[in-house]
């Protein structure tokens, strides 16, 4: 897996981790951010990546700084998620 693939996976998993902790559905988060209902699901399923400006909006939504979002030494989603949870990222969470 390339570094770019790992970065994409990290972003997907971090959004999924924060969404689960906040107790909000992908659909609700998408709507809260002003997008169509499948926006976040498309990101967590690996079909797209948010542009930087949207990633910053996602950080604000979760009340975390961009620095904390990308801090792999603290609260790293890659160590928290099992293979089953990783597979579930592709499922539609509504």
C-alpha cells in the first residue's frame, strides 16, 4: 500500500471514528455540512476525498483542530478499527 493510499485510508477512518463517537449518522452529518445525504458515506467508503476546505469544515463539525485530526500519535483510528469495522466503512450508514 502506498503512502497516498495510507493517507486516504487514515482520512476515511478518522472521519468514521469521529462520527461514531459523536453518535451522528453519515447522512445527518452530510446534511449538517450542507451537502447531499450521501456525501460523508462516499468519503468513508473510499469513493472520494474532501477538498481541503471541506476537511476543515469537517474538523470544525467535530470541534477538533486540523492538527489533532492528523495527529497519528494520539487517538489513531488505524489502531482502533478491526478488519470488520474497516469493511463496514463501505456499508451505507444512515
